[in-house]
C-alpha cells in the first residue's frame, strides 16, 4: 500500500549536494545557536490575523503563523520578512469559486491507499479546490539550516496547525518532516519584484488526496501562493480524481523512471496498455514532440513551408493521446496557423477551444487569452488573419511580373541569378509581415 502525493517541481537533492559545502566533523557536531531575538530587522508587522515573526534562524528566516488560514486549519511560513509580507498580502481566495465539498469525498482506492472520488458529475472546467499552503518554507532555509535546528523549528511550526492539518501532513509520503517536504511540496516563486531568490517550497495538505495518473482528469496551477485544481474533462460519479505528479508528455519508460522517487510503479490505464498499444502511444508522443519542434522552427523562419493542417494534426494527436491537461498551447498554435492561412471557421473553432483551455490551465489572466478572445470574436479583424495568404499572393504576383509581356526571357546563370533575387525579395517582405505580426502578438 502506498499513498501518492504531489510533485516536487525541481530536484532538491541536487541542490542540497551543491549548497552544503561544509562537511567537516566540527560543523556536523556543532549545534548552532537559535536566535529568538525579535528586535531590529525582525520586528516587522504583518496584517491581522498573521502572527510573527518568531523563532528566527539562519539569518532573516523567521516563523510566521496565520491561525485563520485554510478554513481555520492554520498556515505557517518560515521565510524572510519581505516574503512573509508579500505572502500575507496576496489576494485572498473565496469559496464561491469552488464546487460544494460534497461533490467529492475521500475513499479507499485499491493499491493506492485513499484518494478523492467524485460524488456527482463534475463537468470540464469546474474548479474543484483552491488552497493556500499549510506549510511554506523558503528554499534557502530548507537547504541551509543545520539538521538539529531545522528539526526543532519544523516541529514548532507543525504544532501551530490544527490537529486535522497535522494528521494530514504526517500521513504524507516520506520519513520525517524534512523528507515529507522534499517529496510532497510544490515549488512556489514569490517574485513581485523580479527577485530570482524567492523560491519557496509549499505543502498543501488537502491536495494530498489527489493520487497520480499519467493521463489525469484534473489539472493544477499555482497563482501567487494559491493552489487551484480544475477538471480537464467530465468526471463521472464514482471516478477517482487524479493529477499528474510529472510532466506527462513522455514515453512510458520515462514516466515510470521519474515516478520511482515516490516508491511505486504506476498502474494507471495509460501505463497498463498492452505492448502494441504502448508502442503506439510512445510513437505518438515522439511524433508530437517532432511536429511541435517543426512548427516552432518554421515559425521562427517567418512561417516558411508551414502547412495549415499542421496545427489541426497536432491537436488531434493530443486528444488521441488523452493529454487533456496540456491542450492550451496546442489550441493557440492551431488557431493562429489557420488564421494565417485564411481559414475562418477553423481559426474560430480553435480560438474558442483555446480560451477555455487557457482558463482551465492558467487562469483568466493567461498571457494569450485576450488575443484568443479577439480572434474568436472577429477572425478577419485579428492581426494574424491572412498573413500567409497575403505573402503567397505577393509571391505569385511578383513572379507574374517577372515573366510578363515585353520582357526578354533570360536563361543560364543570369536567369538563375535573377530568380534568386526575386525569391530573396519575397522572403524579406513575407518575413517582415510575420515579424510585425509576432511583435504585435507579444504586445498583446
């Protein structure tokens, strides 16, 4: 029996090895002094109901506590005063954006321990859960603190959570508090001013009810410090609610290898296909990556040789492979390509799908969502409309002019040279058009 838990989004073990440079016997045996002095730079105040700073260690890292966080189950931070302030002042979430709690429940799952099960039909796009981290620690503090100090401060922090939250935290995979953070945390970047040192590790104890599936029916995103789970397809009563702990667009052998950190062999429906089906799936994944690279390469070269059906083909392969949690960029790409070739119906269809997928996967403020809304509402008025049609018409017109009446047919090297010059001129014009369009996209 095992209980599966969310993905740690970077390899912490590598960082620990790289950062901990002092391995002398003195450093291992010494118990550094814990600073509980709250004077000076540790005396900053956070908005109510936040408490702290207290129990300051490793320089500026202190303990902060919100007794009302996560429905009064508590929220603890071990971080610097600045990051504590940013975290405490992030916009609050409300239960109005979530489905009712009785829509799913925790139940025994064969071979997995417990997991969430749908109690009613949960429709694609419904927000299932939104939570703040129960336990949030600055990555530097987690890596640099001496084990003796870390164990003490972590136990103090854990004791501030409700009994229910403590039990959920301790039931997670891993031996000891540090190991549970290593294995069950999500990386959160608290970066309001572009600070690259703002990485934190957040443990969301309620999220631990989501078991893993390589083709999940639930997608998660993290905005500021809020963890949001959304249904990516209809989930029927009795179905298990699952997320993916890894990036799922990978061969079966790769997925299995990455999941070894959780100490289990995945037995989801995608991993238990027969040999022929597994080979077909692996081949599809390989073709998806190849086609994506080809499209990006052609787009980077002013759309040269790109075909209108490429975007639609990519979407079809994603759907056939059941990659419902990764559709947004694929729909955006398909909508733009069809618009560039003047296919109004297809551009509108994929733009509408892109808006829905972007909302599910990235939220209502996703980078491309406004552009896709504009494309769906007025295809011919969008900046991408007819870019390839115009460039191809210009090419044909230029060739006709070059071979028009009254012109002497040129052969040999002179004729070939002239043809090259005409092609170069067309390429520059088409390239400029695409470049301007892409610049306008970036502005959006």
